[in-house]
């Protein structure tokens, strides 16, 4: 289900593990010049500088690019986040990206932070114009409700979502409370390529498994941020926008009888 007024473009470029400076800069530049308008990074990814350099190098005006990053990954947080530490983390992102503001700032993981402090501070930064919109990531419905109590303007929840973890209940919940869903690891971190049902749909349409999978995401109205490094994968994924899967194929992918979560670290919430 599409959240009608969501500002998040449906297909973006994921950049996790794309850390070599020139390669990452070139991936971002290639994607933007091909037509992508949404780039996803994070303080954790250690690539905000090359992502910023890619945006700067691309022949696309900054204001046309939807730039999303994330703070408050548990590996970057010592003790409880405070207003000062959150502001400092956001300043660090903007400085590494080389921008005055970002379009979207996610809370990377909820952990057991004081969500009042987190969301009050991010809402202040939004009021000050350093962040256009605030989003969350890896939030359970309970976390989303707590965040919305503090800041009703949270726009999206970025979660692991792919044909092996379709998150139907979470999608339904988010639609009910007006929060958009962004799929991370939309290609199951590369595991979609060995799934016979996906191969069958891809073969029927004469496209790659990646393209068929991303078309399934788009058919469900979620945004997706596949990570792709070289031009061939970046182009293949972008072409998913023009593949309209018939309902029977969407249902066949929904019915894949496997449930696999690839991101379930010790700081993950009780899903
Ligand atoms: N919020 C969070 O906690 C969180 C967690 C994980 C990920 N994320 C975000 O989600 C993004 C995507 O997740 P992900 O990187 O884990 O996995 P993914 O996008 O599901 O899969 C990426 C893998 O698929 C390959 N690939 C991409 N397009 C392809 C194509 N058309 N044909 C064949 N192979 C293709 C990539 O190879 P190449 O790189 O060689 O192109 C890479 O090995 C991340 O980059 C990050 O931005 C967020």
C-alpha cells in the first residue's frame, strides 16, 4: 500500500559495504545520472564522504536528490543518547556528506534508547531545517507507536523486507498509522538469486531475478533501496520500474514458503 503523501522516492540506491572511496562515489554518480533520485547511507557505513562526493560529481542538482542517512547505530552510541550527542551525530553526518541539510534522517536501530529524547531532538533539528524529514529503522509496531506519540510526523520505517521476509503484518500496521515502509536488503542481501519461484517469474518476463524481485516490491507500494555497485546492476535494478507484474506473479512470490531474516543481531528488538 502506498502512503499517498510520502516524500520517499520508491527506488533508491543502497550503499552499505560500498566503502572504497572512488567506487562508492562512482556508483552514486552513475545512479543519479541514470535517473535515480534517492540515495541511502548511514553514519555506520563509513561512506558518507564518497556518497556526498558522488552527489557533488553528478550532473544533477542537489535539490533533486533525496538523500537519506541514519544515526544512532548501537556501534556508534556510548551510553544513553542525549540531546547533545544526537545533535553532534547529525552534525557529523551533514559535515561528512558536505551538505547543509538532508532529506531524511533515520534512527538506525531503536535499541533501548529513551525515544522521548531521541524523537524530541530530531524534531527540533527538523524545525531548524537541518533535516527535512525524520524516519525510523528496525522499529517494531510498539516502537513506531512510541515514536509517533512524541513526533506524529515520522514519515517512514525502514526494515528488512524481501520475498523471504515479506513483513505483511508490519506493512499493514504501518499503512494504518500512515508511516511509509522502505525495504532494506530488498534482494535478501543477495539470497534471492537461488529461489526457484523468483527465477520462474523472471524467466516468464525475460528479466533478471533482481528486476522481478524489485518489481514485486513496487507492486506492494513499498520503497526499496537495493545496493548495487557497478553500472550493470544499477541499470538492471532501475529498469524494475517499468515491469508491471500481474497479480498472479505477485501472489506467487507472496506465497514463497520460506521465512528468513538476515539482520538479527544481539541489539535487535524482540521482533
Ligand atoms: N536500516 C538498516 O538497518 C539496514 C540494514 C541493511 C541494509 N540497509 C540498506 O539497504 C541496502 C540494501 O541492502 P543490502 O546491501 O544488504 O542487500 P541487497 O540490496 O538486498 O543486495 C545487495 C547484493 O545484491 C547484488 N545485486 C544488486 N543488484 C543486482 C543485480 N541487478 N543483479 C545481480 N546482483 C545484484 C549486489 O551486488 P553488487 O554490489 O556487486 O552490485 C549485492 O551483492 C543497503 O545497502 C543499505 O543502504 C539498511
